[in-house]
C-alpha cells in the first residue's frame, strides 16, 4: 500500500485563550510519511520565527531527501539511515536559528522545541528536542513515547518531586534542550514498530498541560474514526480548561501495511531514469 493511502494525517494549531499570537508551527504530509511540530520561545515574535524556520527548513529538506533515501537501511555504525538524516538536518536547522538569533538583536535568545515523526516500511522513527510530545494509541493503550527534555522531568527522574507535585509545578515549561539556543543540539532518536489501527499524537505542551493523558487517550478512542473531529476536540478541551498557551496537534492514523518491497530501490532507480 502506498504511504499516501496507508496514512491519514491531520494538523491543527490554535493560539489558545490567553496568548495574542501563535508561536507553534506544524507540518504533515502522508505521501512523504512526515509529521513535524515545533513550539517556539522568545520575546516579541521571536518564538514564532524560530518554530517557523524549523518547520520550513525541515519540511523542505526532507521533501527533497525522502524520495531518494532508504531510511530503513542500517549503515556502517549500525544506525538506520533515517537517524543520520535526522541528525544532519536538525543540526542544519539549529545552526540557522542560532545564527539568526546571534545576528539580529530582535531575535536574541529565540529557540524552539521539536518533535518529528518519520513513517516508513511499517516503522516509525522519531526525533525530539524539548518538551513537545509524541503519544501512541494502540487499541485501548495510550502511551507517551517521548520523554521531555525539561527541568521538571529531571526532578521527576531524580525523585525530587512526585508525579502529583509535578502537575502543579512552576517549572513545567523550563526546557533543558531546544533548537537554536546553543551552537549545537543533540536530538533524541528512537524507532518504533507500527501496526494498522495505531493513532499517533504529536502535541505542544499547550495541550498536555491543559488536558491529562487519560482524557486525551479516551478522546482518541472515542473519535479516532474521524481524525478531524478528534483534533478539533483536543484543541477545544485545552481551551475549555483555560487555554493558557498555544495548542497544536498532529494526528497520524495508520490505515494499513506500508512495508517496502524487497526490490523497491531498483524500481525507483529505473523510474528515475
């Protein structure tokens, strides 16, 4: 099955109920197997610039890379080709944002989180930086796949605070890693198997700070047959609960098998000729 038939992708972003402008940015393309979400930070409109740069650069460069890449292949060091592309392209995007922040005073200190899902060969590779998240609904199991790069997560991991205390912490939005803040950044990259019926949720913290995981999971279970309605409902729930931040959602539903035929590379080369 072609990726464009095997995947359904819906993107939504909303300024929320408090912020005057939206510093989140989203991208999704079923034919490329890509879903990207960025949550910008910085004064004035700098966060909007950072997230917009990240999404534009990564979407443009991967649109060029994907048709000729073999992301599932293992390279000399043992990692997948997809991982190398992630590292290289995220590094380039980080440099572009960092250099803009350094050279233009109005953008000083800007940065952005990133969560980037790449679907190929019945596999998902995900790269993330910061506290934007990726979740998976499989059957009745709703699971957070990414782990926040945040001060709060470090406090939880060290046992300094409890999960209940974390829900009310003032440190909820202090990230320990972001694009554009330092000259270099290291994305965290993992691979996951994918099965028909899976629904993946990429979101900014404007959603998960306002709506708890159980509610998100139940919403996707109830409305998963209509991704547009599910995405709209998640945004509405965040706003109904206060909407203190921009709220962004990318939903990806796996409709069927999209494994790569053994001879696909030879067929692609023949088609390109």
